């Protein structure tokens, strides 16, 4: 399974992807996030689904970019090309996968700001090759096993959230999924794109790198539970305080 999230705030883009790969009892790691395009015109691709479908789609995508001989003018052009490649792979491989008992499955998140784009863009592409774009009401897109990490995104993330705070929210969303899903785990790839200088910044973290943040969150969330005002359930459901 996969955990990938892309966030758009006023300061730019944030993306996070886990690196755990599970196949039966086997656990390995692989990057689910990749950067494409020449320097100064790079954009992000994250994927969830069958690895073979992902690799073939990205290979066709890279070949189409090379054949064009120039960068995509806009993220819409990049998304259109990726969708064409995905549909081609579906036409070639869907029946054979079905014969083997496998469902054709690939979701992707593409993000960046290319020459003709007025602002950073973020798109979610479905297996059929159609797509949606992030909007202000829900300033994030997610693919994979993201249900456990969704509540903190919906509660805490707003379009005006600072990039520093959005990075913390993205990590906590991943951490919630990691705790509740055995298929999500380290290593963790994180990138940011600043709308100010239009520069991508990348980092990878292991379990030990984020131990302090994890322990801090565990301690404080338990403390908040203890300090929460008692609800009306206390008098109805708790034994009398004087009972021994």
C-alpha cells in the first residue's frame, strides 16, 4: 500500500510519500515520488497502485518528453501527456492483468509550476486517465492508504496555513496512517516548492530522524485527552466518585 499527499498553500506546494512496499510477508522500500523535466522546469509525480503499471507509464511519459525536445509549457500539458501514456498502458495491459486476477490500478499526483503557469498547480489523476485539480476548499490531494491521516488534514489545514505548519500537518497525517496501517511506513520522502523563488527542495527521513517529533506528539495528545473537559457521559456512565 502507499501513502502520498500533495498540499497547496499560499506559499507553495508540499508533497510527502512513504517508501514501504509490501508483497505478502515481504517488506521492501522504493521511491513513490519522482521529479521530471529539465532544471528550472521540474515537476513532481507521485503514484499509488501496481508498480508495473507505474513503471511503464512513467517510461512512456519520459519518452514522450524526450521526443518533444522541449519542456511542457504548463502543468496542464504535463498532465495531458501523462494521461495519454496511462491510457496507452491501459489499452495494452488491462486485459492481461485481468486474466491474471489483477485490477488495472494507478493513481497519480502531479504538481509544479511551469513557464506558462501563473501559480503552483496540483492534480490528481485516476486510472481511467481523467483528473481533478486541488481547490481552496480542500487544499490537498491524497492517494493510497490515507483514510487514517485524513482527519487532521480536514481539521487543521487551510489555504492560508503557513508552509512550516503544513509540513507538520503532513507529517502527522503520515504518522497517523503509519500507526494504524502496517502497509505504510518509513523511509519518508518530503519535498517543497516555494512560490517565491520557484525552487524545489527535497529530503528523505528514516524512523530515527523523526523520533523526537513522534514522541512529542504521543505525549501531548495523551495529555490533551486527560485535560479535556468531562462530557455529559461522565455522570451517566461513570461509577459514583465516592464509590469504593
